[in-house]
């Protein structure tokens, strides 16, 4: 088994060019779900006994989590079929890392690991790249500190985070934001804390942590928007298969909707109801998305999605779908830019503190290729152009993987090619993006590195 795979995949060029062409056709399996992959590594490491994880996302973000747990003494091996084997050390078996734990661009890894480390009786430091060091960590520092953790950070709760872990006390937390990362950080701290802890959210965020904790043997209860977990469970190693990531599937899915004549099948996509906001929005716009072969992977609902080209109509995004769509809004904006009529998104200021300010980044880039976009404080107003966008522009991804992929999909629907700068971070979530899109018939070529 090879335990030393690199922390990144080769990048063929930091600049990519999308050229309009023919219909997209074929069958692809999206990469493993990023959110679930992080959690699978973490809970397998904290369990007792061996776990086996298939279809783990091997993007940079998840491999940072793998490296962090190896640095804390967890044996994690990858076999020749790409299956990960993790020998769990139990809730109290992690070792103090000798070096700073580098999280790269992964907010999920940093926030969830803060929860894990808050209850460990040792000193640790979490750091990230320039983008991650600008993202708000106070939202996890606050509840973890209320549990008794000692966490130091830069001004305004920015990374790096210095954590002196130890015994914590249970918490009943009213979260001001609907954030799966905040909720998960608290739950991961709570399982190594005596007694029961709970998180109440303003809206339901994705529930992968609750589902996986249950699969590993923890006692988890949900009452409306409140989720509770009992401390000190015996977590038992599991055999897991990670569903295809709906956030990654979103890019070929929207491309197929927008490019005339397209007809594709996306296999094994996770359709957890806390993650299907994009499907609901696109269906409301008139999309042709057929869900077939429903099944379950380790407590997570999975299905195949057949997607065919269909004309779309603009909508007003219901506020209750924002949390369920939060990662997919960049590609949703592309669909809106090519729909008939007006699309309006408000109450989504959370998009300004993702890997980039996604409201501003998408407004600027879509405007540059001919879309009619008005930037607002908490969203966008887009007047669609179903006859296509002009293109013939060079746009900046702001080093944001989802912005980069969204703009490349937009380029497939323009009258002239679109050049997208700073695409290397696509590797954080969808290393095979170019390969899969090309296999479906898209023209994505590399520019100068």
C-alpha cells in the first residue's frame, strides 16, 4: 500500500480556456463528496478498530485532513484500488502533532479539526493558505471557548488557530448561522465531553456529521432544528462508500441543461435532502432532471441523475433554500444568466466569506462575458439572456475552485471562448473536472501556466 501520495494532483495549467462547441453526452461518476470524505477520515480515526473508505475524494482539501491525522499518529493507508484503510485510535488516542497542521484552502478541515482538537489534552496549531487565513473562524472559536477550550487566533478570529485542548463541559448552543461546519465542530468536541451537548440552528444545514456519527455508533437525536449528541460513545470502525459529490456534479449538470442537444447521466450522486437546493431551484426554473436508481451508501441517499438540455426561466430564490444551495450558487448564477427573465437572490451574504467573495467575483466575471448582473449587498439580480452570452473575455476566478469551474461552464455557452485565470484550486475539490468535462464533449484547453 502507498501511504505517501502527494498532497496535490498535477495541474496542467493555471489558466484554462472554455470554447463553445457541440452537445454534451455520456456517463460520468462525480468524485467523492468532499464534506463526507472529511468526516469519514475524522470519525474513522476517532473510532475503535479498522475502517475502510471507498471513493474518498482525493482532492487537496481532503488530503490535508488525511495528512493531519497521520501527523497525530493515525495509521492511514491507501491500497492500489484507491481504498483508504484507517486504523482508529479511539476518542483519546490521538498524539500531539510535532509540526503545524497545514489545512491549505480547506475551511471544512480547519473548523472541524478545531472541534476535534478542543478536547484533546495537547497543544496544536492549525494554519492555512492566504485565502483560508482571511475566512472567519470566530464562529467556531466562540462555542468551543464556551465549552472550555483555549483557542488563540489573529485579530477578528482569523487563522492560524493555536489550541490548547483539555476537558470540556457540555454546551447548549444557539447558533446565529446555519452552518454545518459550526454545528459539526461542536458535535465533534461534544463526543469527547461528558454529558450531552446540543446545537440549535436558525435553518437546517447539511446533516452529514449527524448521519455518520450515528453510523459509527454515537447516540444522536434531532428535534426540529436542534440536534443533540451524547458524550463518550464507543465509535466502531465501519466500511464506508462515499457518495458522488452533488456540488461537483453541479457543473456537468448545469452545462448539460444549458448546451443545446445535451443528454448526460451522472451516476452515484449523493442526494441528501439538506444538499439538494440546487436541484430544487433548477427544477423550478424548468430543468429536465430525472432521478433514477435510488439507494443508500452508509445512511446517505444516493441516486443517478439523467440531465437533458431544457430552456430555463428566472426565479426568485426562496430564503429557505439558501442553506441547502450555499456551495452551488456560483454555478446557479451561470444558469440564471442564460435563463429567460429575471433571477433574484437576497439574504445570502454568507457567500461573501467563502473561498472568495462569491457575490462580487461572479458579478464581475459574468458581467465581463456579457451577462446583465446587478450586485447587491446580500445577493445578485440577474436578467437572463437565453440566446447566449458574448464571451470573448479573460476573467479571474479569484483562486476559488467553484468560481473557476462555473466560469468555464459559462464559457461553453458563449459565442466566443472565455479564458479563466487562476484555476489551480480546482484540485481542492474536483481534480478530474477537466477530464470528465472533456469526456462529455466539452472543449477545455490549457493556457499558459
